[in-house]
C-alpha cells in the first residue's frame, strides 16, 4: 500500500507542476516547465549523492577501518541482498544517519560520529538496516525527484508576478494566491512521501537486522540526542532534513501537517507490535565515551567476522 500511496503522491506533484506551468503560460508554458523540470531531475539523478555528501562534509570510511563500521554495513547489506554501498562519516556530535544514491549500485550510507559514540552495536545495526531498506526500496531516488519538483514549483511561483500571461489569466489576487499555495502544496506532497517511506523503511530495516526492538531503541535514543545537540550543517541546509532517520532540525515532536518525519513514538509502537509485544523496549547498555569510534563494540553482540555466519545477521 505504501508504493500505491507514493505513486499517487508523485502523480499529484506532477499534476501540480504541469498545472502551474499552464497557468503561467498556457500550453506553451506547461511544455517549457516540463522541459526545465526534466533537465533539473536529470542533473539531480546523476549528482544528488555527491552534492549531499559534499554539503555535509562527509568523509569516506575504508573497508578496513578500525571501528568495524564497514564490516557491519557489509554484513547487513548481504542480509538485504544489496551490493556493498559506500560508507561515509559525518563529523557532528548529533546522532543521526542517512542514505543517498540513485540506485543500489550507486548508493551510500552516512552516519555521524555522534551515532557511533552513543549507540550500542545492536542499535547501530538497526539504524544501518533502516538506511539499507531505503536503498533497496529506491526511496533515495524518489525523494530526489520530489525535492527537485518542489524546488521547481517554488521557482515558477516566484516568477508568477513577472509573467504577464498569468496576470491576464488569473488576476493579481489569483497570482498572489498561487505564489503562496503552490509551494505549500508541493511541500506537503514531498513531506507526505517522506513520511510514508519512513514507515516502510522501518519495517524492512527490522527484517534486515532481524530484531525490530534494536531499531526501536535506536530511534528513541537518536530523537533524544537530536533534541539536545545541534547539527549545524543540517540547519544551514534544511532541504536535506527529510533524508535523515530522525529530523536533525529542532522544533519537531509529533505527527504534524508540516513534519518531514512521522512521530517517533508511532514508529516505535509499530516496531514493538512487529516484535510481537507491547512492553517497554529493552535498551542495550550505553557504551562508555571513547576517544575513537569504537563504542558499539562494547555491547553484548560480538564483533562481526566475515567467516562467521552463525550470529543474528548471518
């Protein structure tokens, strides 16, 4: 049902864009708008991952990193039936993570240093599994397209007052209304798609790591950390907020009309139900602060060994 809803929302975004182009310039304006949108989407399709990673000053993590992060990603990628994505580290104390890339063959998973320091190994596995689910579901590509459409709609709305045909077609009141309502409608559609895909990624991520409670615990801990710690890069680039597993911007708490993410409490409740119980989520022991990013090795789950397939991810 999530894919049906996503398809309907994408169709609504396309119809909104075409309608705006028609109101601005008739049939010719609609065609020009579509050509411009196609060019923007083509550029975003091929370059969005590099742009986002550069925007957040991401550093690549090699296959033999001392933290064992790449090994954990590789193990979970095998569980998900995915090729090994590139792994990146964001130098920010706020615990968070996101995935990017146009397809599973050109994907990347990025985690923050705050995530590495504050989560147990089980929780980290749940977060990575969630991001791999986004890659497998091709959500990163969907969100790239919707974000580009939303930006193009806002751009066309800003042109409205300077486009004579629109004033003749709608009048000044209609033009002003369009300038406000069209970007708002586009943002609502974009947020609705993001919220829909988060629930789907939670479910698939729980299946990939094979324990929904690990992800539930991670979501609660990340939300608490994100509320306390600023992510300055994300604050400077709020258009990327929907990519993170938890909203990195301050001021979000519940399922609201303009929220980029669904309520964490609702997500945790769904994961608890998936696990077959309604009790409190067992929180793995918090790792002690480390000078190196090795905190998640201190949990009860042993380090991943490539030849050992008997563990919970094997």
